[in-house]
């Protein structure tokens, strides 16, 4: 009983091939290796691009949680200003503090969504709380805003709560 090694059979087959056939076979193997290398290079390039995109997204939204937690603070300060008398000596300090907070939030990508009466209802950024008859306003327009909304780098954090004018 003889045991042939795979290398022995390959050598025997190569010995039977003409030099031209061997060249063609080697050319085929080279092309296959070249195609494989190109696929691997493309996969690495795609991974690099995906990683860069993920890092950019993480950078843009790293402060999302903090800014989301500050939204009730903005609401409270604005409600306090609305209730404070014009002559209240603390009013100016509260206004200044609120402006500074808004400026910091804006430099970090936070944008207010505060539709005015008559603006078109935008379901992407507004949440309708109710509908009312609003004679002067066109149907589907914002009649009143209950609460401001906020967007962080084009991502909605909180929709504006609005009342919408309905059809007659």
C-alpha cells in the first residue's frame, strides 16, 4: 500500500502540464490573488470610513444626554421670567443667566423650535396637543405653542407642543 502526499500528486500533475499550461495556471492564480487583495483593500477602506463616520456621530451627539437634562431648566427659568415682575431686581440676573445658558447650548449644536402663531405645522418637529377653530389662521397652522422644542445637530430632542388650527 503506497501513501501519496498531496504535494507529490501536485508535482506529478505539474510535470504532466506543458510549460505554457503552467504559465496560464500561474496567471490565473495571480489574477485570483490580485482580486482577493482588491476585495480586502476595499473592505478595509469601508471599515475605515464606517469608523470615521461613527466617531463623527459620537462627537456630534456626545453631549446629547446633558443637553436633554437641561431642557427642563430652560423651561423653569423661562416660566420664572414670565411670572417675575418687571421691577424685580433679580429679573435681570435671571435673564442674563438664561441667555448665557442658551448661548452655551447653541455653541454645542442645540437649536430652539418655537413656532409662532400662523407658522405651518411640521410633524417632524411639532407635536399637536389639540385642534381649535382659529378663524384668521389657515387650517393646519400653529395656533399656539405650549412648550418649546429642541433640535441637536438636526436630531430632534423634544418636539414643540402646539395647538393646531382645524378646518371649519
